[in-house]
């Protein structure tokens, strides 16, 4: 199976100080790296999931893939075309083929437009006015399991789950090849989370669309993802088949994340790997392995040299002492 | 922090420079020669030429502006062509009257308005709150010169409680106080309403914030919650508003000074416009602009200093 | 029965809204035994926040308590006046709120705030400051004395939540209410806070009423659990009873739905179809009826009673005894 | 729209505001029909009279009927207010959205422009301008437009900046929507509400400014009736008769109250969160 998206050595930087302030304080490099040296690929018809906690740079990476942030280094190939060097026309064509699902279900819908206008917005943007918008709106609503009369409603009249479905409908409007979903279950109750995940799974099975999902919730990853990567301080620390990550994670951070998830069983055997302290600031990345300040298994050399890459059989990680 | 102060001050200077440039450009764009307007229709070409060169109007615009700033730097605002006195001397002679008037008005407004706003916020939807609300709007909406006219009519002409014109005898403090009451009232009245509403709104907002709920959940006495936890935050916006309000205060002062025939920078501008005394108009508009820019700058700095969140981000 | 720190009986809370009277809580029963941790679990709109508001008596202005009692250390909190209530708050009863970023006053230093809440003690300022330093140290804040001078925004979210806990426990309360204290935090920090709470509770011997929507956290931390749905308590019992033998259909469904529980990879997860009923016009019968797969005829007419299906395990369901 | 009107009428304050605004607007529009006398016709015999059946608000020093002058003065006030606010609003919206959405250098430039204009105390700027070009109605309008642009522009810019970072705008960008479409379809409708409220609350300020300038003799040229010039007459006659002052200030206060009440209840109905920012 071919790769629809290939990301290689991507780095995304932000200014940390204004130009004047940097000049005054003699800071020659007033930038922070939100994403650093990240590589992965999404196979056609599969789901790639990126797991990370707040501040890990996962949303920044998603925005870079969508062309909203400029990558300072590296390449992002979509069907062989590099997103980072696209001109306006190419970008427009690219955006026709991808779609983005936003974290905030209600907030990502333009508040003054009705649901019907919202989900047909992609047609209007790309000048496809010959389409019967009414019919398209009905088709899309049906696809995500909402009754057709919902097209008259406004975003503030929707519940979180319904707004999320509208977001999915809009994402599907132009038959995208790739959907980027940022925290698709954020802010939803447990009972509604299932509905959205089932919907995404069903749509992938029926339409064969590829997905790039960003989440902090490991629980949902198992049920939707084919490949999973774990991100810490803007870098990938482990990447592999989802089953392999859940069954035999080797990086201490992945293990900590997996075990940090309390089970809904009071008698569960807790074999927890607890992390010390908090995520360091991007302004001062730790020396050596960037995870060593919190790693429970920190040993000699971790604070000195950058950890080596271990890669075999689609399972990739960087650690001095993999478990 | 230091960087912020420098930046803010620099911005102020840039704005003043731009403002002066705008004034100069305006004088130049406007059809008609200021010297001709000044001297009237019967002036000879020679007289106009002499006047032009005395006013510096015969030089190119950039030179005029540069010269003006050069002089300004030395505290020289040029010469009053009519009385032959330095403009700076005239303007700074009038300035204290206006400053005292504004200061009295705003103090009086703050002393009444802020407590009133607090009280309304804490006793929301009571009768007193409603009445304060309506009165505040009524106060805000009354233009200063209308208030000035009515207070002149009622308190000076009919009741004769306060003197009608002037600023009082020099050196006679009691007389000066009697003379400042009505003008200060005319300027301050709308500010009472304005401040009351502002403090009420921001107090209500602060009282609804989570940390106030926390303070109450720890059983802190209501007095401490209101005065130590809420008021400090609620008063922050008033600092900005008063700073920006300097412009309105100066405008209001102009009207009141005219109505009460009170010396001050507003009356000076008006009188010099009537006599077409451009150097004085320029000088006094410039000084009031500097005053305004300075007060917004200072209020920004005070705000930054009062709020640790802003302080830290600098 | 006196071994309960908190006993809520038949509590109802209504809100006057434009659409009519919103019956946010209806006939709630709840006990917090001394020295134990009781979890309250429920999805959005179940009335968790209203419950907390009525216990600490900080409800919105349009709220009304038509019936019920909240007994805390021999007082019925509903009957106390504001001054008496204030004497209890922050003294024998404290609270930790959900969003650590907004619960601390942004313009006052941490030390100032921690000293302020000790206003009841007749100690010197230095002694109070020492007490606060000690509390900060006990919640694991490095260099506590130095950090007392700092302002809230200078701390990370996890640290702010630790400070909130330190403030809440400073007066040695007998009941600590924790309102979703870990929801705003990342998973690895959540675990740290849960451990901290458990440790402090063991050391200080207080009781905790812990509100969360996270079943896993409840299972790990709590001794007892209360399940709420649409303004009612539908099930209550020891954590083991409720999690191992869930009796109310809602609890059963909720436990099934949690993606964390489903260890097998599944392309089709269980859900609870339907929505919470409108609480302005509460339908007759059982509130969960319209979403319940096991509903019978009497469920739509008769309100199920608060029933002890096993010793210490209460449930409101017509099928509880089956 | 009709729904909004109904909701305004339900509140006593809003209803009062609406009634006042409609009443004054109508009386100004229909001045030629209602006015019992010619506003500029002199009648020295009847000068300085108090209110009577013939002269509802009395007469001035030239015997002109004050009531008629007040009615015609309303025309001037409303004309100035509507034209200048409409102009300032359009330019302000354009510049504000450009500043909010454009590159940062453009933003800085526009803000500097706004700050410069704002740095002149309004009335002093107006007087300086009038001194240069001479008093006239169009001078007043130009001055008001120039000094109001920054007010609207700043509000629009702040609103645009907040909206710009909202997810729904980001969503449009990822879908490939053009800048024009984003501004026109998604930003403008969301900033228009607050702006209309701001504008309606600004009408009194503008009316007062026009009256103020006319009071100083720097607004409309006599004998054209204006509330400000009536007040000026009253000021000179303050020791003889109070009626010109009362006649000139009454409509001024009423229209101010009307628009303020209306604007306030509009704001409370449309967007209660706005309380602080306006």
C-alpha cells in the first residue's frame, strides 16, 4: 500500500521574543522549536495517531501538515507533492483534498451560518457552485447520522456531539483523501465519545479515507488507529504499529502514559510508572535525552548524549535504555 | 520592564511628533495664507510677506517642522505676533488653571463615582442600584457645556451662591475655591456617572470570577473579599479610562472655561482663534496634545505596574 | 449514623429560568462516612456542580432549595445563616476547584492568599507564613518559602493545583470537596495529584467528596461511589459493589462505554443513544427510561424508589431486585 | 429585526429610548410641517418672550420662535450625526479589519495613525481646523469623521484579532477560503453587532459636539438654526431670560437619553458580554 502523506525531518519554529527585545538582550536565536526533526508516513486508507500531552507540539505539527504553519526545515509530501514549497494554486488544490477536524466542536463552526451553509462551505470556497447544495447538505447530514432538518439550525443550538457530527460532515464534503482530526473526542462525555469514534471508523471503512488523528487520550487510540507515535517536547520518542505500542512499548515515557490511565476497576493491579516533576520549558530543552529529567529509569549517560535510535520491523524509538 | 517603559515613552514621543506634523501639514494644505488671514483683507503684500517670514511660513515645510522641534526642545514655542510675548510664557501661564480644574473635577468624580459603583455592584438589582443606574446614564449623557450653562443659570444667576466669572483673586484661596466649584461640577458630573457604571460593571465581572468563589469558599469575610480581593482588580480599568479620558476632560474644560469666562488653556485657544493668533493656537493645541499623550502613557505604565500579570510579561 | 461527616437527605435544588423552573437536583441522598473518600460520577448535566454549590452554600442567585437537609457536624447547612456558614467554610470544610488557572487571585501573591485564609487564627504573621510554608512543602512544592512571594501565573497548572490543595488543607478540615481537580491536567500529572490526595488524606484523616467524570480515577481513589444522572442519584455503594456489580442500567452502560475498559481493539464501541431529558419538564416515571434498553411499562409511570438492593448498595430502578 | 424591536419594547428603558428617538427624528424630519413659525423670520416686536400659546418655548432676542428653531435645529443635528457616523464607520471598519488581518507592519502603521489622531483632544482639534478653513457644516462633518475613525477602527481591530484566532476562522483557512471571503462572510457579520451598538451610542456624542461647536460659533453659520447656536444666544441673554437655554438644551438632553437608552438595551439584548469593552 502506498503512502498518502510522508513527513520527513520536519521542524517548526516560533519566535520567542520580539525582534527589538532579542536585539537588546543580545539573543541571536530568539526562536523555540515546537516541532523538531519529526518523520512519519500515513498509508492510504489507514489511520495514523499522534499521542502527546499539552505542549508536546502535536497540534503544531497538525497545523504544519495542513499548511497553516510554515515548516522551517524538512518536507511534507502529499501524494509526492511537497506542501512546504507549494505556491498558492497548488495549496488550493491540496486543501481541496484534505480536511481538518478541529478540537472545539462548536467553536470551529462559524457562528452566524446555518448548518446547511456550513457544511456546503467547501463547495462555495472552491467555486463548485454548479452542485445542488441542498442535495449535498442532505447527503452529508445523512452520512453522519443527523436528520435533514438540522440544516436550518445554528451552531449554538447544537450539543457537543451534534456539533462534532456537523464538523465531520463538513470535513467529508469534497471527498477528501486525508482527514486531519485534532482531539476528535475532546470535551465529549464518555457515552458520546463512542458514537464519534464509531462514526469515524464507519466512514473510513466505507469511504477509504486516510486519517491523521491527534489526541492525548490513549484509551481511544487502540480502537481507531493503525500506526501510533508518541511525542514529547516536539520530538517523536516512539512510533510503531498500534498493537505493538500497546503490547510491547519500550520507551519509558510511553510506558508511563500507558500506565497513567487508571482502570475502572477498584481491584486492578496497578503497575504504575510514575513520572517526576513537570514538562520542561521549550526555551530550555534538557541536555542529552530530553526526557531524562522526568524518567524514572534515568541512568548513566542519559543527561549527556542524545539517545540512539532503535528501529526494527516498523517499531522505532529513541532511548538509551529501552525497557 | 525597563524595555517596556522605554518603548512606551518612545511611542509617546513619536505620536507627538506625528501630531505636530499633521498640524503643520493641515496649515499648508488649507487654501489661503495664514499671514493674510491674520492681517485681514486690507493688508498690503509687503506686510504679508514680512509677517510670513516672521512666522517662518516662507520656508519649506520640512524646515519649518524641524525648526519648530528644535525650538520646542529648548522650551521655545515661538513668539506671539500680536503681543510679542513668547508663546510658551502665555501657554504655561494659563496651564495651571486648567490643570487644577481638571484635577478637582476628576477627584470629585472619583470620590463619588467609584464608591457608588461598588455599592451598586454589591447591591445589584436593589432600588438604589436601579436609581444609580438611571442617574448615571443621565449624568453621562449631559454634555459638559449644557451642565455648565445650567449651573451658571441656577447657582450663579438665580441663587447667587457662587461667583459666575473668573478664577478668583490671586492669593485669596477661599475665593479661588468658590470659583472652581461650578466649573469642576460641570466637568465632573458626567464622570461620576461614567466611573460609577464602569466600576459597577467591572466589579460585577470580577465578583463572578472563579477566584472570588474560592475566596468565599474559604470563608473569608465579605469585607476582605470585596476590598482586598475584588476591588483591586475592578479598579484597574478605571486607571486606563481616566488616562484616555484626559482628551475628553480637556475638551470639557474648554467649554466650561468659556462659559465661566475662566482663564485656562481652553479659553486661550478659543480667544486666539477669534483673534486668529496662529502661533498661540499652535502652541496651546500642542501643549494639550502632549498633556493627553503623557496621561495615556502614564496610565498604561501605572496599569502595568499594578497588575502582576502584565508586569511579569514585560 | 453519626459516623458520617456529611449526610444529605432528600435534597432538591431548583433554578428559576426564563424557560421555567429547572429542577437541577431532585431528592438526592448521599453519605460521606468519616475518614473515607466518596466519589461522585456523572456526565455533563447530571447536577454535580449544583450539588457542590448547595453543600458549600454558594449557589447562583436564582437557585432555590425547596426541600431536603445537608447535615454536617451536627448542623443542617441549609438552615444556617451566611455568617454561620462562613465560619464553616475554609475551616472544617474546604474545597478544591476544577480549573487551577482561575481559582487563585491573579493580583495577590500566593503567600498573601494563604495567610489571608488563616484569619481566624490568633497567630502572628510570621507564624502564619511558617504554616503556609509547611503546607506548600507537604504538597511537594520545591523551595516553598521562596515561592510564597510569587504570583499564581508564575506556576504551572499542576503546581497551581497543588497550591489549591495546600490552601484547602491548611485549616485541617474534616471534609474536603474536590471538584474535578484533575480534569484540566495531563494524564501523568493527574496521577501525581491523585496520589498526593490519597497520601494527604491518610496522613490528615479527613474525608473527601471527590467529583469526577473519570471512572478510572474514581475506581482508584475512592472507597464509595455515587452515580448521578440528570439531577438524581441513581446508584450508591462501595466502589467494589458498584464497579463489580453495577445494578442500575445507566451505571452498567457507563462502565461499558468507557473506551479504557474495552481492552480488545474494536471498530464498534458501545454507546448510550438518546439525550438527557429536559429538566424543566421532568418526564413522569424513571428519568433514564428513554435511553434504557431494559425499560418496562411501569418505568414510564412510576418513579422508582431509593432501594437498598444489597447491604450498603442503593439503587433507584424497578429492576433492581431482579 | 421585528423580534428585536419587540424585545426592546418589553424593557421600559429600551421602550423609552425608542420612543424618544422616533419622536425627535420625526419632529426634525417634519419640521417644515409642524413648525408654527419661520425659524429665521425676525419679529422684533415679540422679542424675548416667555412661553405662550403662540410661542411654545418663547422667543429670542430677535423675536424668532424658539420652538420652530429647535425643530429645524434637529435637522442639522441629525444630518451631521448620520452622515459623519456612516462615513467614519465605513472607513473605520475597513482600516480596522486591515489592521487586524493584515501583516504586522500594516497593523503597526494603522495603529500609529489611529494613535496620532486620537492624541488631539477632539474639541481642540476641531477648533484648530475650523480656525484654518472657517466654520461650516461640512467642516464639522469632516472633523467628526476624522476623529471618530480611530474609535471604530480600534474596536473592529480588537474584535478581528480575537475572531482571527478562533477555530472557525482557522477552519476556513484550511479549507482554502480567500481573505475576502473570510472577512466578508465570517468576520464582518460577527463584528457588526457590537459596532452598530457602538455607533448608536455615539450619535449623542456627535450631536453634542456639533452643538458645542455651534455654541462656540464655530459650527453652522447663523442664521441657520442649530441647538448650539440657540444655547449661545441663551448664554449671552442669561441674565435676561432662561428660555433659550432651556429650549436649546431640552432636545439635546432628550436625544442623548434616547439614543443612550436604546443603545444600552440593544447591547444588553444582543451581546451582554460587551459591557466591559464599550
